[in-house]
């Protein structure tokens, strides 16, 4: 008999720039160990996951991270008083700081999380990635944080065009001249604020690894993938699992050295000389997590087990050559449903 639990999940925006929430929920619903009741936590009324009643049992609106941790905790206290949440899985970079900072308070409420420490979160940040590479002996492209448009014209000869212009949370654009850098800089600043990260472009193939760390240096699971189709937002719309021991070895090395706790995604460039450069560490489960489940590693289920204190045996294999292909479809609802969420903040 499966154990009944209630899990709250954010990231229900399953659009052309999908959040990880829906694939995380699909993974949990397919658990052989848990029978999961899912509470969706939404920021906007039109996040598609809100209306997927076969996956999300009930949805509550929560305040944006900019509202601060007190507003978040106050809302979650109410939600928890109704739903008795056992585990909470945040899925957005921009919200992680609030949840990590509130982990102790959540624990007092009986809500478990399995998140990186604040130190782990900060040292893998894009702004600090060069220092991260030096500390842990990992190849990382040269990068620099800039805070004003005036710094753009002094980037060369330190950086050679083309290079990447990145936001502190999301977005990355390739620039071939100062004018393009300025255009991307303005766009990122208006959306995410500063600083903006300049990163030297490395020629090669982009590959990714999804992984889960137990907080003590052990890799509970890891699956490498190559994107087969990429949208104009740079998001994978199709991918295939790889048999790449060097990618796995690098993942184990990073998790062992950092004692990483929680889900992560390594974004890597494999050069023509077969070298691996780390270009980003996303400190949470990525949106393509369901590929790992399809390949034999249900990492969301394992994360929930870790959060609840169960012993978890690390996965030792996965299926190579498994593919995922995203698709979209029209979901029909009615205006009364939308109005209930808008009026009462829950559905």
C-alpha cells in the first residue's frame, strides 16, 4: 500500500517557457511509494497547471518573492492550516532564496523541504561561477558581472566577441558587438535588475545533467541529456539521454565537493576537443525532469523521500537513448473558474 502524503509545488506555468512544476507533479503521481495529493502554488491566474485537475488537486495563489518572506509565510500558514502539507517543492530560481531563508519556519509548521543551503546557492551563482570553478577545479568560461551600460565598452580585450549576456536569474543572449550587448543589457536590467553577467562564449555542443544530492556528498541520481530541439527562448523542446561517463563523473565530483543538497541542473558545453565547460548550475529540478523519470530515475520521488527522512538508495543506471518531445494542446475551462481564483485566491 502506498503512503498518502500532501505535496505543495510551484512552477505551474507550463507554457513555451515551462516551469518544472507540471513534470515534477507527473513524476510524483507515478510514484510506486507515495499516493500524492498535490497542492499547486501559483503566482499568476493563467498558469496552465492551475486548470489541470487530473494533476493538481487544489491551487492557492501566493505572493511574489518581491513581497518578502513574511508575506509568503503568512500565506503558507493559512494554506497549511487547511491542507496539512508534508513537503514543499519550489521550482523557480527567483523564489528559492525566500524558501531557503524560511526553511526553519516551514519545518516548525511541519512542512519539509530539500533545498540547497544559502552558501551552496550563493557560491554557484552566475556572478560567482568563475570562483566556483577555481575552488572546485572545474573548467568555467571567463565571466564578469557589470552594473552599468558604461562598462560595456571596456569589456575588450578581456573578452572576445561573441560572448553571452546573461540575467542573474534567467535569460541569455549572444552578442557580436557593443550595440547588441547594450540592447541585451537594457532588456535584462528592466526585467531582472542587475547585475548583468558577461560570459565568454565557448564553441561546442550544449549538454545538460539533471541530478539530486543527499546533502552529504552522495549523488542520489543523475541523467545526462542533449537538447534535440531548442525554442527561441533557448528552452529544450526535445532531448535524448546520453551515455557519457565524463559528464556523470563531473556531476559526482561537484556534488561530492559541495555536499549539494537538493535537485540541480548542470549546463555544460562539450567542445570539439571533448572538453567539458560548466556554464551554469541551476539550483533546482529542471523542466525536463520527466525525461529522467522515463529513463528510470524518479528523482522527484527520491527528493520527497529525502525530505521526509526515508533512506534512499542511489540510482545506479538509466536508459540511454530515451527521448522526450514536448507538445502543446488547447485546454478548455470557463470564466467562472478563472473568476473564483481571481476573487478568492484558491481553486
